[in-house]
C-alpha cells in the first residue's frame, strides 16, 4: 500500500486555529491563481507544483526560484500549491492536477509498484529529517533501546516497521501520533516521531530539555524528492529540465541566505514565527539535509541508494509487484546541474 501522507508530512504547529485560517487563505490564493491562469496571455508554460505541507522553510528553494523569477526565466509560469494533512500528492500528479509534487523515494517506489507511474526528477533533501524526540534524561540513547517502550508514530510509518525488524524490537509499542507536542511536554517518558527541523523548536521554547535520534542513522534513509508522472516526463522533457534547473538554482540560493523567502513564507503562513523559520533553516543547514554540505550535491541522487531502499521495502513486503527501481527516478536532469 501507499503510506498515508500523514506518515511523512511535517507536523502541524500547536496553534491549529491560526494554521486553519492560513490554509483558508492559501486555498483562496490558489483559486485566484487558477482564474488568472485561465486568461493568461504571457506565453509562459503553466506548471502546478504541489508541496507536501503548508508553506515553510522546507520548501524554501522552490519559493526562492519563484520569487527571484528563475522559473519565468525558463519560460515557466509556476503556481506553488500548498499541501496539508489530507493532501495525496501522488494522486494529484497521476491524475494531472499537478505536473510536479514533493514526496519521498520510498513512497515513489511503493506507488510505482502499485501501478502509479511516477518518476522522481530531483532530490529536495539528501536525507530525511524525520526522527524521534526524547527528553534529555531519557534512558533511550539508541533505537535498540526502544524495546519495551511506547512510541507515538504516524499510522503506516514504514521507518517504524524497518527499525522493529532491524533491532528486533519484540515489545516496542506503536501508539497514535498527534499533531502536537502537548503529550510530550506532560509526560517525561513520552517518545514521539518528529521532524528535527520543527518540534525541537517548540519543545525547547516550552522549556523542555530534549534530544533527538535521526531515522537516517538506522540505515533507512529515503531521499525527499520532487517528482512528475512518467507520461508528463515523456511528453514534456523540456519542461522537466527547466523546472529542475530553476528549482536547484533556487535551493542553492536559499541555503545561502533565507531572509527574503522566509519573510514571504511568514506572510503566506502567519502561524510561523520568524525565529521558528530561522531554526528550521539552520537545522537544514547544520544537518546537511539539502546538499550534504556541498552545494554541488543539491538535487542529486545516487542509484545505489534507490536500490537499497527498494531492497528494504521488498524485505518489508511493501512492494506490491516487482519493478526495476531505476524506473522510479531519472538522473538526466538533476545530474546536468
């Protein structure tokens, strides 16, 4: 099965009311953009890009490319569509509602094995910033220490199935995750799935001393990717090349200086405070999530890592039917940058 979007989407801030209000604004903005597109005479090629959550620094490079006009310089009129907890980007791309979207390499492989012909065309992040959040004095210091403990995990989280098998966790218990750190703050023994670019900020702001463990350190290390459909790739390879080129250029700029884009993101998503966005950007930089510390790596992917991910998913029996993992991605565009 394709895992639920909630599995890999960044969690909501604690202030749900402001996020809901912001999302309504996003929806109205998208509708307005759609009306404008219908009558556009710019001569640019219209492209819809579906993100995986509300506007945030994890999308910064795409907004950088939009604000600096990199997409327009390539002849593209790009509309960035915000995601949310109910958004299924794979379906939108498969149906043609969006030409590109954000996802992860494990989900692309699972989708392809189920007959959704999706192709990753570049890496948004070289590794996934998902992990688990622990209180600083927790006796858990490695994933092997999770045996016998309850962990709040998003439903259908593949990484959890992987660590249960790898570390032989006979009595680790999966409990439902929430879009909040309230339970964590109230319970000194609470352990929950998080993004290291997000929840630690809120926990520390609330006065908690915390530690994190990154899932990538277990050997389960999907890329965060942006993808299109195989049909669109075959019919519009020039558009794909333009979109990848402008996006990678935007990410390289954003990781040098996020100030202009973060100010715009704060307007689009008022639930985010400037200090929160600065924390996220710094976490992306310090963790080498975008470029492994080398800007030249931005967007690039390694076939060996795709093959490893496919093998891991096969071992977990999450591949519906055998496929060639190389059919789920292309290096033709990201390696050209």
